[in-house]
């Protein structure tokens, strides 16, 4: 199955201006996503979709990556991911290319490993599912059974009382971590990226950082440095 890889990276960001060109481990978030997408060995080709020339320049010198300018109307904070995917598919398929699926690799998840991308694609192919996504186990502190609301100053359960159960007694839950989404071509034609027939590749928490604010970026840098230090000790 031939899979088109898309790294979507618009120039604007309200909460963190210039976010996609911020660096972790000496590489921009965009470059890290491109490198991981190419290294996965499952995406052919990989396109960088952006409205920003500085971001598009990140594709320079990266083999198997094509810079794809994105129309301004697809670069607003209200633009839909499905429309960005449709634009990329239309541009490449107009040149005669054909794809069985599309994989979105988000630059805002800078610690995604090539094997995470490959595993998500393999999962889609192996199971015959319509879509696949990367997930991380939900932290017990935000488990739905621990959520409360206030009635005046009275603390009451949002759903049901957890009865102070310890973490190991709570049912395990997972949440999409936003790193990788893989969708079959015919599902995109239906206007969807994720369907009810979605399979999950579980990523560890240390690779599931989602950069939305400066503190997320700092945490990703810390984890990157820690991983590098651990590798150096092993060597």
C-alpha cells in the first residue's frame, strides 16, 4: 500500500508565535517531523504543507520530501485538517500519483519516533481498518472518575465518585496524543480522517509531548536531553 505522508505546518500560531520553527535538540519541530517521516520507511513521498516560505524551506536538502505551498484559506486557525489533506492529494494526484492511504505526521509532537509512524501504517494495513491513530495512556490525575465539579463550595463527582480508589484499580483509558493519523484514501473521499473503525498504536508518555505552549517546548527539550545523556552513558 502506497501511503502519502503529510507534515502540516502553517505559519500562524496564536498561543505560541513561530511554534513550528522552534527547536528541540537543535532541529526545528518541522525538521524533526520530516526526518521521522522519511526514516519510517513507510511514506512515499512525504510532503511539507505550509503557507510560510520559511517553513517550506525546511524541506530543502531532505531526501524524499516535497515542499507544497498551501493556499492562504487553508492556513487559518479555523481551517480543517481534512481540507489540507484533500489539497495535498489533489496536487499530487493531478500529476498521476495514486495512494492507498494518507498519514499525517504532526510537527507539534517532536518526540515521535520513526517506528511510531511505521507501526501506525502497519496497523492500518494489517488489520484492514479504515483509520489508525497514535494514543497514550491517560494520566490517572485526569481520569474521568476523578473529575469533580463545584456546587457552591461543595465538591461533587462529575460522573461518579471514584471512592478514593488507587490508580491501579481504575480502568485503563487512552487518549489520542495527536502525533500520527493514518487514513485510507476512500475515507478521505467521505470527508473523514478518523472513523469508528480506528485502530490504536500506543506510544509511551515520554514520546507523547504535544507542544502548544512554551512550557511544552521546554519539557520536550528536557526529555530530549535526558534521552541523549542516557544514550551517551550506554555508549
